C-alpha cells in the first residue's frame, strides 16, 4: 500500500508527487499518456502543440518555484524573454518589457499619464515585497487549525492591508484621477490573464500582483510546456499513465482507488482535480458534504482554444494579446491570447496556440460543431488582420471547446477560481481538509492558478505534510 496516491499530473500533482516521493511511498496517476493536464504538450497529426498554458513567468531566485526546481534538479531548455507579451489595442501596440524604463516608454506612447511611472513602480514594489514573505500557511483541517493558520498571515496583512480592502478599479481611478476608458480596458485585460477577473471584481493587491508578472522573469520553454513535465517524470519513481481513477472509496484506515481494470490502495490521497468536481469521485456522505461546500466557487470559467501550424518567413513575438472593442461571439471576452513557437525550436517552431475566455454552458447544445467552426474562423480572421499573418501561411488548424477538454483531461472548467473579492482567503479550499488523509492541490485550491499560484499551493502542502 502506498503512503500517498496523487491523482492528476497537472502542475500541482506532478510537483507534489515529486516532493512526496522523496519521503514517502508515492504513486502518481494520470488519465492520459503524458503528464501536464492543462499545461501539457500534445501531438496531433505529427505536430506538437501546447494544450493551454504557454507562459512560464516568475522563475527567478527568491521564489519558491525557482528554489523547488533547483532543489530537485529539474532541468529543461528555456530562454529568457525581454518582454512578457505584446498587446494590440485601439490601433496601438504596447510591448510589456521586463525593463521598467523600456515599458514606461511603451505605455506612455499609447496611454500617457503623469502618474504612470509612480504607479508601475508601486506595482513592481508590491510584487517584490510579496514574494519575499513566506512565513504563512493555510489549513482547513479543523476550525482551530484554520484560525491558527490565518494568524500566520500577520506579516502579509500588516504589509499590504491598505490594498487588501480597496477595490482595484476604485484605487486606480483615484490614483490616476481621470483615466482613458481604453487604458482602463487595457488594465482590465492584463489583470484578467492572471486573476481570471477584472478590476472591479478584485482588490488592489490582487490587481498589483497580476499587473506585475511582466516585471518578473518570463521564459520560453523549448519543446513545449510538456518538456518541464518530462523532466519532472524522470525524478518521480512511480507513475501510472493511461490510468483513469473513476471513483474512490474511503475506509477507516485508507483509500481504495478504482479503475475499470484494477484497484489501488493508499493511506492518503492528493487530488489534482477541480475541487468542485471532486465530490463525484466519492460515495461516502462525509466527504461529499465537505466537497459540496465549494460548489459555489465554480463560476463556469473555461476557454476556447485554436491551434495552428504555420509556414511563414515573418518573425513574430512569442506572446500577444489582442484587445477588441467588443466581446467575441460565443465567448465572454474581448481579448485573445496568442503564443508562437520559437524559430529555434525544431519541435514547436510552426506551432501557434490561441485562447479566449468562454463558459462551459455556451458549449452544451447540439450545434457545437457549427458553432465551433464559426468561432475558429472568426479567431483566425482576427489573428491574420492584427498580426499580419497571411491566410495562406496557415497550413492547418483545429480547435477545442470546454467539452473537448472534458474528454481528454476530464475537466471542462479551465483557469481555476477567479480571484474575486468574494473569494477572500478564508473562503478558499486549503491543500488539506477535515477528511483524514484527503489533500488537494491545483488551480482550484489555495492560493491561485498559473505556475506561480499553483506552486505556492504546492509549498503550502509541503509545509503541512513535511515540516
């Protein structure tokens, strides 16, 4: 019997299995043949694509993510980028350079304001200060543990309390005085990338952290994001791929994991699945009741993806955001996020991944195929018009709806829990639970989504289990 079974090999699951394997008998279970989930790289008709996540931001000294990979000797080929992305809005192009002076030239050229320099320096300072603090943890094992863990946030609270209780949109409007509506739209869509919510829905600390990721190290990953998981898999002794855990039975001493062909046993479970979907895995009322508490956190957020293979001599930046005047049909957003493979990356150089926010409920009717093809065509047209990509340069294309992701990675919601003000810290699920032996990790648990957010959850789980 294993000490731990980790179910799901996304960012949180793969990294949790890595640190757990050093101290405990651990097996990582994955439904697909490759690791990574939303952050995986997959093959389609002889070509490779990033499934969803395409950015690797914040991998720098003095962050847990950097220290974790260094400690476990996880090596992969990467290239430091001078900018996080290039943004097209209102006929303007804004390059989000890491260098402050270079970025200020860009933003002042597009949306001049006398307070720009002070504002972005504040954002950068908040980010740097935030990641130097690591004396907190968060537990849901009991009411006492929850109160005790919340008290550990004292340093963070004292440092950032002016921003914790101030609405981001109100803060920005007060800070700038009069601000151009298109500038506000630009900021909205920058925050949306990281927080899955816009300014009016988040506090200013959340907005500052979302806006500041451009000032951290951003890398291009050669061979696709999946190459990170390939490196991790070499350090995890026990991995069972192509193994779909259909349900779990909780006994007085351990858990039984059921597949269509076999059963496995483990004393503890780490779930790297959306927490609001997890109750369907269990039959016992206590576990189902606990997991049901988080059903309301499911805001039906997902993504529509388009994947291209291109052949062109035109040189593109690695990442773009195109912000339009109005929402795109069948989506919930007026912006697209586009990522291009590097010209020196033999595996990915012709690959393009495009994403836009949508909701699962928009893809539940019988007309999905027609709707899917229409939206794919709309998006390709937008890309060609704004980026100067010739239509004939597109060798092939296909797309994925929330239902596609449900079939392949067993989740239709993508992007985690939006970091809105109603989802304040004490309402979030922790990486442990009141159910003995049941733990969680991933983008629907403390504290957030993306590599940095999920890895902070891994750190929290490591504190709970190993310290």
